[in-house]
């Protein structure tokens, strides 16, 4: 499957290939310097917590500084997050999933 382009609410989501459904639109626009990784999130963490369609992993400057590669593999069970971008975006400290 090809890599999907990063997107914001103002940029349409691209298809990954024939027969692959488009990703849902992000729930909100991110502040400058932040973007979403355009990859579907099935669930979050060991307890397979539900993730609302449109929630994605936040990238900082186009890079992923998070310790865990994917929300489905996240080991953080604290339920805490960290505020970034001057307290505008709340993300999981381990995987970067947008929890705002």
C-alpha cells in the first residue's frame, strides 16, 4: 500500500490505492508546525480503547518524536497526556495520538 499524503481539513484526503477507502477527515485543524500522520488508527493501547474516526497521530515539524510507533502498540496506561503548541493540542505522551 502506498503512503498517504499528510492532510489538514483544508486539504482533501487521498486514496491509498484502488479499493481502499479514504481516511476520515481530521476532527480539527492543527496549529502551525504540527501535522497529522495520515494513517488509520484502529484502537489505542493494550486495552484496545476506541479511537474516534478523524483522530490521528500528531507530527511535530513533519517528524514523529514519540517513543511508540503506533497507537495500537502504545503501552501507556496512565490516561494522562501532554499539552503541546502552547496548550492547544493534547496528545498521548507515548504515541502522539491526538486526544484534544
